[in-house]
C-alpha cells in the first residue's frame, strides 16, 4: 500500500481543483459517495461548503471519512 498522497482531480461548483490524498482515504471517500449515490465531486462540494476556512479540502475529506466510519 502506498502511503504517499497522490493528486486527484475534482470539479467543485464548475471549477477544477485537485486534492492530495493517500490511496486508502481516496478509496474510502469513493465508497462513501457510492453509498450516498452521488459523485465524488458532489460529495467534495458538500464537504467544501461545510469546512472551516482554516482546514484545507484534503484534510476536510480525511476528517469526513474518519467521522463516517467512526459513526458506524
């Protein structure tokens, strides 16, 4: 398993951006989006809208994944 973050491209509100995430976080993020029957870009847009400005998007995604699986 690769523990180095890799850049992933997303579209947020019509604008292309990228986040650097480790493979396990990206896979879990995709699973959560699939469970909700939405695209990863749609889930990223929701997370982006809810995050504090002091938290980067990649960190907010990691925290979302963590909260999702801790809540089970």
